[in-house]
């Protein structure tokens, strides 16, 4: 049954999403004079997007399936709050054809394409067949209905290795595996099916020939209900990890005016052929010879839409609203002019050295850069707040930082400055890693970036940073002065130490330091001794002079001091286990082993701990079972991703504390392995 799409004026918009995209959509909706309605899960009751709307309705528990993916609950919320239009944002139900149809059937306006459009493009196999019929260049592959392993093995041999195994539904890199040799295909199929089923409710797969080191380039489209379609140039999204975008820019350094016109025209022609209405994106892979191949169409607003807004001066959400109300696009293609260059990074709550493992936990400090420190060409979209939490139920992206400049290098410099000033303490993030990417010589040059950039330039996983002696000294000072008395203006005098001496241990990863702080006149001497991993043997000692130590706020979060003659300011947070500081453009989390020895006690013991708070998706071993080093033990699921834990060494499972379907808190013991004799 074909559902007619409602296109008409409306007065109140319900945003069926959460977090930074809900706030971003609400901002434009309010600017255009519409009423606003937010929906929220029980976990998001106090979230900023709830406070930003005129009205808000709770739609269920924290789990997305019971709240943000609950179509009936969202429609009931619209009825309760008097909304007559729904904006889906991105993620969740934004590309769910049943949701778009349900909104239309309920008599509301869906601010997006029709359910038929979403259906046509929502399955990669079907979308490729349609696009090939319209003359779109596509990567050779297999999109057949026979989903047996035998069929995939046969077709992979025909296509040739390496190949990409992809989920036919959804996007965001989930359910995607590169397979280099035939013997790895069965395991890749099983893993991709499992992740696709969890993420999209469908385990249908396709195969594509793997292009070696291509660029990921996409064309932004706008189409109205009067048959008019324009493109807003391209975005380059080649810097990725786990097939998920990290850095996006517009325009692409690899696309000239001729190629832009060609890609833009085939994208416009295809959108017009399907009768598309709304904002959408055609995604392509671009090889080194300038040949491009269709991957998929995203029938929604993209995370990276802000860079297109920066170079065109257009508000894409505004034009989604205008098109949904029946207005015609006022431009011809020649009217779309590009100004300058824009680059965006995605700030995510992840442990980068652990393989970009998503992290959850409290937001102890959130201090994004301000216009006073970066200028007015930097935009930050976020829903973080100090005192809040990053939940295990939702995506790990917590903010977007966008910079615009007259050219690429100016935009890059502005963005690098902003990223280096972005303070997030309480849980690990990729902030420092993003700064490293932006400063990398290949990224600076631009034209040699490709989808393998992170692996090629940063390593997989990227190496953990090493704190300088300067940073360690400041962390030692921050660990002590949190509890020391101050004068009325926040100064901490050397005499506050009483006997004039403080000491302790700091640990960063596998590195450990013993520190001694001595009061000396009006200042301090911080002596830090690096200890070897194997023992407490002294490796080297560095002494740092500090003076004029002063808290800048009553809450003791910003500490100013003079270090070796240089005045600096650090942001800090004291925790039960250690101290966290933001210094030298990145966050540093130091344990204080004297009060936090559990991790050390378990190191090398065969204890397999939960690296994040997650649901136990699969348990592959049982008590008494022998396992080999590297053998798969459990699969966890959190933040829409699967995470496989493997045996640290060969041995026997002596204790198993979890079962499939259960929950595991970060740091808890999952199972114990006894080393083989």
C-alpha cells in the first residue's frame, strides 16, 4: 500500500530524537516561529534538549527500542502535545519507512522524504539495482536474494578479493567487514550478520569489490515537491575509523569543478528519477583516477551537514521545514555559490588506544571553546553538560566542532585551535586524537587523504600519548591542592602543606611516577621520578618549579600557576581513584595507585573485565573449557556496536560470572582464566 505524503503548512514540530541533533533542529524550528516539542527516555529526563523545547513528553525507558524507536509512543506524544509535524533528526527512526508512513497516516507532516523514497534507498541491494537502471556507476558486487554462505563464497570468488561484506540495511559502518582472503569470509559473514541484526533488525548482506584506499565523497541534495532538485556541492568524509566518519570537510580537496559538476548532475538526475522530496545525500567512493561509484543514499539529514551550511550560507534544517510545508526551492543550480572551506570533527566518548572502544560515565568537566578564544567562525553542536552522564544506551558521539575559513588551511588552523581548547573530563574521548589528525602532515597537505588514513598515519589502534614531565608535575600538584586551604582570592600558599612536604604515586597506563612536593619559599618544587614497569627501580627524576598557584573559581576546577617561569592554566577534576587534568591540548587521567590498586592486582591474573558498561550479547565459553590465546570469549553490545573479548593467554576458564542477555558494568569481572601449566 502506498501512503500519500502530507505536504502542507504546520505550526508545531515534534523532534523525534535526542542529544545534539535534537538541540540543533530545535534551534532552527524556534527561529522560524514554530512551536517545539521534545521527546525523551527516562534516562534523558534532565537532558538539555528537554529543557530547550516548549513541551516535552516521556516516551519510555532508556533502551532505544522502548523509547526513541517506539513509533506508537512518539505518535501518542505528538497527539498529547498538539504537534502536527515530526522531524526525525538522524539515527533512530530517521530512515525508517514505516515511521514515515505512520506519521503521514496519522495526518501529520513528516519532515523528510516519503516512506516510498526511504524504502527505495533503505536497502543497499535494492538501491544499487535502481541506480544501475538510471545509469549510475556502481561498484561490482553481489546483491542477490540467496543469503546462504555458499552463495556468498561463490560470488566472492567471482568478484575477487579483497571484498567488502556489508549490511544491506542501515549505515554508519555497522555490519561492515573487509575480507582479504577466502578463509576469512565465513567468520566475517557471521559477525556482520550479527551486528546488522542488532543495529537494523535485518541480517541481509551484500558483497562489493573493495577499492584500495579510495576517498569517501558525498553530494548533498535538496528537492522540493514541485520537481525541482539542486545539489549543494560535495563533502569529503575520508577520515574514518571502523568505517565510521571522524572528520568531514567541504569542498573536497580531490574534486575539481568538472568532477563536481559531473557527480552533482548524476546525483540530481537520480533523485529526480525517484521523485525524491527533502534533503538527502548520495554517497560515493572516489578512486585515484577520478572514477566515482555509488555506495548508498542517505534519506535524511547528515551528521556532517554543518560544513555544507558553512560554505553555502544555507540552513539545511530550515529548507527541510520549508520543503515539507510545500514551498518551492528558489534557486537554480547556478545560484548555489560556495564560499571558503569548512571542516568538522566528531568528538566521541571513546578510549582511542583501546581500539576506539566506546566509553560511558560522568561528565565532570565540559568546557568547549568560546568565540572569545577561537573567533566567530567556529561552531559547536553538543548536548553535554557538567554533572550529566554519557549513557551506554546511545551513540558515542557527544559533540561536533566545525570551523570555516577563507581556504582549507585557514579552516584547518581554526579547527585545530578549537579542538585543542575543548575540555572534556570524566571519561575518555578522542579529543587529543582528533588534534593529532588535524596536525598530521598528510592531512595538512589534503590531496593524499583516503579512507585508510587512520590506519596508515596513526596506527590501529593508535598509540597512547605519553605525558611530559611538565604534565606529570602539574597532575601531582593538582592531586594535592584540591584539599589544601586557600586565601580569600583562591591562592594556595606553600605554607598550606604544614610540614612542607607531600608525596604520592601517579599512574598513566603502564607508566608510573613517584612524586614529592616541597614547599620552597613562596613556591614549590615538584620532584617526579619515573618508575620502571617491572619494579620500583628509579629511571630518571625531573624537578619542576611552581609558583603563584591560584584557583580561578570557587568550585576549584580551574587552576592558574607559574611553571618554570611560564604562566599556565589547567582544568582539573579529583576523583575517588585519581586526578584528571586538561593540559597541553588534551585530557590526562592519572590513577593514584595508593588508593586504587584493583586494576594492578588483576593485571596478568587472567581476569577478564568489562571494558565498558554493556549488554552481554553472546557467551562462547563455559567453566572448565580450555581456550587458546586470542580465542573469542564473549561479545558485548553497547552504543550500537559489538565488542568481542578474547582470551589473554592459553588456559582454562575457571569462573564465569555472566550469561547471554545480562548486563555488565564497566570494570566488573566477567570471567577468570587460569593459565595452562
